[in-house]
């Protein structure tokens, strides 16, 4: 899809809204209920398998979010190197829980296929 069509795609806009909502929900759980947050992120990781998202795709999501924040907030002079580093660390932790769950599902599927 050409770049100019991506920006106008209803599917892309809906997904972008969903990503923002999920990040916001995860951030509100930080420091409050780590068990619930971990469970939420693992379930989100498992759901992404249904959409064909592989564990190795997940870090790109974090990179995209940080890039977007840098573009929007950095352009306004409000995104410092320390803030960028903090976002990278938080997103890395969230993605780690998602990919852990994805890999567990992958391993379970492999084990089931190998079972006689």
C-alpha cells in the first residue's frame, strides 16, 4: 500500500487507536499490579499470534512507538534523551512479556505436533 494510502486507511487508523489504548492501559497498571500487567501483556501476545504476528516482529512495534513519540514530542522540543530511554525500557519489558507468551504457544504447538 502506498504511504499516502496508509495514512488514510480505516484499518490502519483503527489499529493505531487500539495500540494507543493498549499502551495506555498497560502504563496505568505499572507499579500498581505487576501480576495483572504481566497477565494482560501475555494475553495480548497470545492474541497477536492469531493475527500472524511473530515474536520477532514485536520489537519493531516498540521501535515504531518510540519513533512516533520522538517525531511528535521531539518536534515540539519535549522529548528528551532520558524520556526516550525510559520509554524504550518500559516498552522492552512489555514486549518481553508478550513474546514470552507467544513463544510458549509456539512450543506447545510444536510439542503437540510431535506427540504420537
